[in-house]
C-alpha cells in the first residue's frame, strides 16, 4: 500500500488522541459554526445546500456501495448524503473542490466505459462496483479516500450532523453512547468469570 | 470566562511568570502560589469547561492548535520539510492533560541511571540523569495523592513511600484477557496506574465509564487533568492569575543577562509584557525550546540559555506498536478507561539482545466509531461493501489492541528548530520537527511487536493481526529538548531546573528529560514539577534567584 501517501485523515484517525487533535487542527478551524449549522439543518427532506442534485446522486450512489442496504440499514437510511452536503459546505469545505473534480473525472470514466449510459448513479450496481474498485486501487486514491472518509463520518458521527439518522450507524457497530455505564463491561470481565 | 481569580497589572513585577498551564505548569503555578508567591500564568490556549466538551469525533469541544501557527516535519537537516503538524499537543488551560488518556507509570530506578549501568551508546546523547528515582519518590507520591492516581502495587514497582490513594479502576475484558495470557506466559501483569479516579477524591467524583477519555475532556472531572486538579487550587490561593489566550513571543533580558519580562500577544494581537522576578517555562518539549530560540539576542546569539547548543536537541518521544485480536464474545472495550492492566516484564534493556531498549505492554481498544469505520478492521478486510459493513458489526465490540510502548534514544540530530520561512499570525517563526529513528528504536519496537503478538496469541483469539512498525513521523510525547545535567556544556538546566546560563530562568516540562522512559511521561513530568516548585520556592525565599 501507499504507506507514506495514506490519506491524512486515515492516518490521523488511526491511533491516538494526539493524532485526533492534529486532524482537528489541520482541518477544522470553523468547526463550532459547523456543528451549529448541522444541528439546525438536520432532517432528510432538506434540499441540498452545497451539492447539485447530480453531484448528490453520484455521491449517494458511492455511499450506498460502501454501506449497502441489506438486512440492516445502510448509508441511505443513515442519511449519509445529507451529512456530506452539510460537511462539504462547512467544516469539510476544503475538500469540496477535490470532490467536484473527482466527480467530473468519474463522469468521464463512465462516459468512456459505457457511452450514453448517463451518470454513475444510473449504472447497474455491478458496473458501479467495478468503477469504485478501480478508483480504490489507483496509486493515489485521493477521491476514493475523501468520499469514503465522508461516508464513514456520515454513518457514525452524531446524528446532529445530519447522518447516522436514528443512530443506525451506531446500531451497526453495537456502539453504546450512554454517558454513564457500570461494569461488567464485556463477557470476559463478568463477575462469574469468562 | 475564567473563574474568579486575582489579577495582576503588567506595570508591576510579579514573583513568577509561568509559561504554560499543562501538566507541569499547573503544578508549578499551584505550588508557588499556595506558598504565597505572586504568579502569572501565560497560556496560549483558552479556557474550556465541561459544558464545552462533546462526545463527538468531529468536534470534541476543545478546539485545536492555532491553524495559522505553522509546523513542519523533515527526517534530516537539509531535507525539504513537509508543511504539516508534527508536534502534537492541546493548547487550552490545563494543556494536553485535558484530553490525555491518564496512563501514570512512574519511572523506575533504571530510567535515571541507565548510562552508568549499561555503558555508552556511541553517537548518541545517552546519559544518566543528575537526579535519581530516590530524589523524585516523594514527589511521585505527591502526584498520586494531590493529582489523583488509581492503582495497586505491582511486582516490578519501584519503592513507594505511601500506598496509592485509591484502588485500581474496575478491570475490563481487555485487562482480564491480558492478565490471563500474560500469566500463562510466565509474565507478571498488574493493575494499570491511571490518573483517573476510581473513588471520590479531593472533592471530585469517580469515573463514570463513558469511554471518552482519549482525546476528549472529562466532564465529570474524574480524569486528573491540570484543569481539574491544580488550576482551581492555584486560583483559590489568591496569588495566581491564569491569563488565557496569551501567546508568548519572547523572553527579554537585561544587560546583566537576567530575565526581566515576558512578551506576549493577546488574542486580538495586541502586544504586552509581564515583568517578573523569575520565569518558569512549562510550555512543553516543543514550545519551550522554540521560545528560547526565538529569544535570541546579541548576548545570547544562539537563543536564550543555549550556550550548550542543546536547546531543541535530543528530541525524544516513545515508540508504540499494535497487535490486535478478535474474540468470540463481546468485550465492549469502547466503554470506560483505556487501560486496566499492564506488563513490565520487558522493561529493562537487555544487552544480550545486541541493541538498546525496553518498554511496557498494555491492552486497550483506542477507537471511537468513525475511527473504527476508517481503520479498525484488519488490513486485509475490504474497505467498502456488504462484507465490510458486516465485519464492522462483528469486530467493533470484539477487538482489542495490545500496545507495546518503548524507549527512544536521544540524538543530537533530532530537533525542534525555528522555521524561518513560515510565521504565525503574530509574526513568530514556525516550528520544525526533525526526526529520524535510531535503528535500535525501530528494533526494540519490532521486539515488542513480537511480544504483543505472543500475548494476543495466548488469549486464544478467533484471529489476530498487527500494524507494521513504521518510522516516526511526529511526536505527542515531547521530551528531552532542554535536557537536565550537571555540565553546562552538555545540558540546558541543572538538577534544580535552573538554566545554566540565566539564574532567574527555570524550565520544567518534558524538555527536562534526559531519557525517554518506557512510554508514559506525564507522571514524571508532574513529579519533576512538584520538586522544581519546592526548590525554586526555596531559592526565592533565600534570595538566591
């Protein structure tokens, strides 16, 4: 893999408080405003404020490939595209230009491979998946990394940011957000022993 | 807004200006002010309060380093620097202790005298400290009781003069698994010493096990940050003003070479100067040397207190390696504190291995939901699609991360320097981290990765994997850059934290370290700070400053 070129966010999310702080430092100067904005705008029916409808359709299609809807809710049920729309207009605004350029290039890829097929979002799922695989396997998969990062954030961030609606992302993980908890924590520390 | 506190005028000289309010600065300010000295603490960061904290990976409510304050990283002098953060810390009142994990290992005797025990390491700054564990023991005990540390004695503990003030935090599944497996291997696991309360202590409540320690503020004040412990006592003394959002740019000296005042910018960018009889720098192992280098003058052409040319050199952190296991039954590791059991069986350097280094092992999880979604699965797992999604649910509550924490050898070429090609919004030069791992530091990490893999295997996981050892590309433990020593030619501060060159300038923070310890420096930073405050107070009372 591209160890040195690992996307900054992936690297920073990997391990540790310090790295987390650095990610915030590097990326989120306007973060408080963002949180307020996201809370105010939460809800699935809000119109897109940053993305065009066409951009939102393609990003939504990618997010739904990353977290498909099957026996449990996926990116669509979580409202990931609404998280993305708000994030890219706010605390992730520095990524917007790259995302837009990536979407234009994506359309060119679709046009070349499947002339007249329309947008990425119009392709059959298996063709979408083949293109996403190609994007992931590039030497510098910046677009894939950016969209995946936004998708994962939209799946698992606080629902007040517009994604993770009804906490479906947390349910997928089994994440317990309760601020007060009492032991035992897990199977192996039960009083009766593992 | 800051809590009620005494304020001081910049027109009058105070006894001490303390630069930085973190693990060291909080202790120094509390100790000197409660002893009756008039203290002004200059902290670049703002006040944060529990109401600000958020269990939110996108906005933790703590803020960040000023994004306009430039940092860069390079492997060696002469390399083209990467313009990015590389010295990680949190600029708020209370400093990085506000969002730390709270691992509070004491150093052991060996950490102070390793050079004498093992002999020299050619081409390095490997050296003994000018103080010993015995010199610090009573101050470690002060940290236990005044700051608040939970724990129980272990088989490898150095001697202690007083028991822990409270028992260890309740063991988690990771602790049970580590303990069982370590015992099966003939190792000696013991409860992790943590600066997080297991019982009410000094008016603060115990941990509520929310799981948001690492990288987040503790709204319960159960985590023993400087903000929760030392700062309120300093303010209550009636002799301390904590001056927030005050970014120090320069320490001024007079014709005799004595410090006279500290020049700083307020958040609006207006320049001020606080006169003081003496100054204590506690700005961390990156910002303290930066400040000294910025305070150069005709009398101190290489930077203040830098006749040794050691300011900014010998930067150390700690290595950290990761071996993971996934288990059949739920662990729910995302709740409660990070660490409940540790292993020190490989603490000492073993010359028979042919390289230098030692460390400790613990078991934790270390992921919140977004971080796990991005990087929590084994490297072979898909990054998207139905299988990726299914695996997240089968791994999140079933995975542990066994960590090895290791030594760094001090090298004169690993440095904090000024980046003259970049300035922050106050016109201060940027900070450059130059770092290349000593080969032994990589080798000891590989050794520890093998031990971590071995103990994970002994837990009988369903599967296990690891993160390969990588070269260091940034530091959170900022150590060694104004090292302590008896010889003014090879160190910056003496054994009492007084700079060799300037009699009324003191330094106490991670920069004072001579060796890196085994992975958890904050306990020792605070023990040093309690000791430094006592001796500095004695000097002041005897008019020896």
